[in-house]
C-alpha cells in the first residue's frame, strides 16, 4: 500500500523507451507535443498488437493532458494500461514519464487514451482471438 507522501509511479507496462533529440523540438527548445503523441501511439500499438495477435490500427485518440515540457536529452518512457478489450477493439491509457540527467526520478509529462482495432490483411476489422 502506498502512502500519500510517496512519489507517484507509472501505471501499466513499459512498452517503449526512447531519447528526446534536438530534431524533435519547437522554437522554444522543448519537444513537440506531436512527437510525444506519436511515441504514445507506437507504444500503445505494440501492446495492442500483442493482445490482438496481429495487425492493428489506431481509430481514436481521446483526451490528452500535457503536464510539463520535455527537454532535449530526456529519456522518454511510455507505459500502457489496457482499459478494455472488446470484440475487435482495445482501449488503452498511455502515460509518458521522463527522466533527465539533472533529476534522479521520473516525472509524468502527459497521458492519453488510445483506441486500436484489430484488422486483417485487407484492412477490414477482425475479431480479437480469445485464449
């Protein structure tokens, strides 16, 4: 059981980790929100593909909240929590946490809901296999 004084920790499974590079910055030197979104989508798709046992596509992105800017050089970690598995869809919550060389602990910078649908080789919706 965690105490209220403890630092928060990521929810879900680590699905993607990368480095924020200078080419991904805006004019203020912070990482673009769109770049973060694409990393979240990649991480969620990795998790959804495993569940669907095959090809998936992103069909919706729900609410997102950007909490802090991401500096160049930060290690960016995407965590995925599966919220719901439907007949053909998978709803996830993706959290992004960063760690910089100046801080020893991770900080949460954004989160968002992503929905994926299992598709066949023709791009048509298919049923998610159940074990």
